């Protein structure tokens, strides 16, 4: 099978809504080149089974940031079926290293199969368990730490990321605009409150220089000073 474009239902699943107006978001996705067979299959699986993945528009941002920064080692927190992991692995190249973490062993097993088919399994270390605990065990410094865990845990990640990220390294976080709910003064759910706390703490941190990119569901990019 060759490269393919997603069907309408798959495209609808990636779009979060509430960030950019619909026609603009449609236009952005219409520009994306077709993905290969493995990534296309993963996109379809995610849409069919409600598996959270970043989608191709954000994945291209992650890939580009890795290339710009010359990243060689990436720690990913919350990897699901490994969609973004493959993008990271392709960006770091041969000899690079990506840590996959997820608490669901079935998802990890599914991800391993995709890694083999994508030809990047030798660059990926798979760890099953709590991503916060797994990061806390690391002694090395990373070029990139990518945060996509359960949202109520977001505020806890900052203090763990700082000592495990090299100077000039990137701390990248998905879902920081939360379908626009961060701008709703009436939002009272725990996840929105946690993201609000996280965003304020990240921008206030003297350790980071931060920008939130309003693409899909909001991607915070923080460089360690």
C-alpha cells in the first residue's frame, strides 16, 4: 500500500475545536502531505477506538522542533500506541534514543508492533508504568521532554522536567488550550484547573522561556534557560 489521506471521520477526530475557526483548521489539514502506511493505520485506529494521539499537524511540529534543536534523546510522557513516538524516532535519526512511556501494557504491546513495522524499534526504549515515576528515575539530561500524560498531573511535571533537561533543551506539552476551556471563567472541572495551573506556572518559571502555539489543542514549547 502507498501513502494515503485520511477519511472524514478520522480527520474529525484529530480536530479539537475551540482554538482556530473551522475553515482555517480545514485549510491547515488540507496542506498536510499523505503519511505512510504505518502512520495512516495508526491514525485510523486512534479515530476508531478513541485513542488519544497528537495527530499529523502537531506531529509535524514536534518533528520540526526536534530537527531544529538537533535533538538526539527524547523522553515522552504518555505515549499511547506510539504515534508521536515514531515521529520523534524518525527525527532523532540513527543512534538517537526515544523513551516511550505508558501505563497500559496493551497499548505498549500494540506500539511495539508499529515500531517494528516503521523500522525504528532500535531507537525506542519502551517502559510501562507511571510516566512521572519513570521520569524521576532518569539520571541523564534529555534534549526534549514531551508531556502528554493525564491532565490532572500536569502541574507535577514541571519540577521533574527541570533537572532532567539540558540547558537549551525543550519541554513540550500538548493540550494546553484544552479545546478553549482554559478561556472559560466558569470552567470548574479538575482537568481544566490543572492545565490552568500548569500554564501559569510554566510561564512564570525562571527556568523556562515559554510560548503556547495555538495549533489543534494548544502546544506549549518551553526552552530551558
